[in-house]
C-alpha cells in the first residue's frame, strides 16, 4: 500500500514525489521510458534557489534576450542583476527523478493504463517495462503529472479532455561557434508569422548544443518545415542535428485540478504553463510542490476537499501574472502587424527591466508605479495604431 502514486516523472511529478518522500510518506513514481519533452530549457534564478538545483545542472547562463520582429528588426534586452539558466531536459529530469528516489520514492518505469477502484481498494495499473507485464499498485491517493493531454486528467477530472494547447517542436543541434548571428549567452525569440502564425520560434543555447524550435495551435502547419526555415534564417541549417522532439503544451490552467476524492493533477496535466512565453519548468515544479502539500494535508485529515488546496495555493501567487501574460498573447500574437508593434514596444527600457525582474522573481514588480503607467500608455498607443511599429 502506497500513500501516493505519482504518474509522470517530469519536473512536476518528480518534485511531488521528492517532497512527499522527504516528509515520510510511502510514494511510488511511475514514468514512461525514454520520454524527453521538447523544451527550450529555460529556468529562472528563483527556481534554482527554491528547489535547491545544483550549479552543474545549468549548462548555460543567458545574459541577453533578442526579440526579432516579422520584418527582421531586432532588439537586444540585457538581463540585469541575474540570468536565464538553461538545462538539458534529458539530464535535468533524470536528476530530479533520481533525487526523489534517493529521498525514498519507489521508482517504476512503465506506461500508465488505468485506475481501478473496488472493494479491496484503489489500484493504479501500468505496464512495467522491467517485468514486461501489467502491474497494479495499491494506493490511497494519486497525483496525475503525465503532461498535457493527460490520460489521468481525461479519465478522472471534469474538463480534463478539453484543455487547449499548442504543439511545440524543436531540434537539438550541435552549437556553432560564436558569431554575429549566434551567441551562446543570448536567447533569440522570433515573432514571425512565417515561423509561427500564433506563437513564436526560438533559438536557445545549451552550451555545446542548442534548442531550435517553434510552437503553434493552428492545424495544418508543418512544424518541421517551419523549424527548417528558422534554422536557415538563423544561419543554423548546416549544424548537425542531435535529436528531434514534439509534444503538446497547454495554454491555460484548468478550472479544476482534483476529482473530489483521490486524484489531483500537477504540472502540464493541470495546464500550468505561462501564456505568451510558454514557460513551464518553474510552474511545473511549483505545481508538483503544491500537489504534494495538498495530498499530505488530505492524508493527515482524511478530508478529500483538502486536495483543492493545490490549485488555490498556486493561483493565489501566480494568477495575476498568468492573466497579464494571457492578455499580452491575445493582444499581440494575432498578426504580423501586432507582432511588429510588440517588438517595437520591447525597445522601451522600462518594459525590459520590469519584464525580466518579473521573470527572475516570478511576481509582478510594483515598486515603480510611474513606469507601469508609462508602459500602459505606450501599450494602448501601439494597439490603437497611434504609434508606428517602425518607430523606436
């Protein structure tokens, strides 16, 4: 009998398993074999400190972000008083799983099948890779951390089959030498309808390698062709390709994260990816932590309603940031003209400073009210077409 079975061993599931095991609970962690999520791999300094991530996991520290418009105008934004850390997901996720295992979580490699409830108890069924057969684990509670389009969410939580998402695709390439077009300490974010009609493309350095990719929620887009165009326009088409990956990324948090009795969702399964940026690692790990807190509370009290604590804790801290980012995506990702205006707005020093202060600290900056007023006025002027997107 396990206290909790965690389904999915990405950053969210591994964090939940680690927290619960360290607090003395009997935990099982099930993860699919060979799963690597397509991801730019960006993490903020707050994640490093909040989750005690060792320096060796960070393969690059980004000091500049370059925003590129549809007309190929660009603005370099310096990241002051901090950095954007880069991790390799195949290495980073395995580190988190091993850490949970070291804390006492029982680790299994296999594919989730179903949850069964009968007079004997509650059982999680999965196909165990090592044994080559189906296995059932008895448990009190279940955390579904099995990603966007989660099987647990679809089967157990109302609305779990309706969460909107974009498809992300990237190629990991061997990084070229530093040049005018590629900088190992700079992230390039490409807002161009030719690359993505409703999201963006990216070039994120990872030390000896780099992630080049894009995302879209529109049907009929050839993601591989769009990425090939991005590589060519970035001067990276001659670099050796190491691997290719694609997966869905949710667009907004679900309205409900639990089934009211014994299942709670975490990470992408709960939809906790930041709008506009698509940032997910930090929010996934926070989602795993609040899911662990809620399940521990439920185990202690015996009250199923305590599972609702996870969503309320997460939204209390991050709801406003998600709303602001969603509004920005809705305003600026609709057309190349809007994307051109967005990049123009990014030339503003106040926009630059407040954006990365918020990114690194994961909260809106309230210390400079006049800067917010100035940004708000410029934002309205761009959206109303009062300011030309070519004006800096």
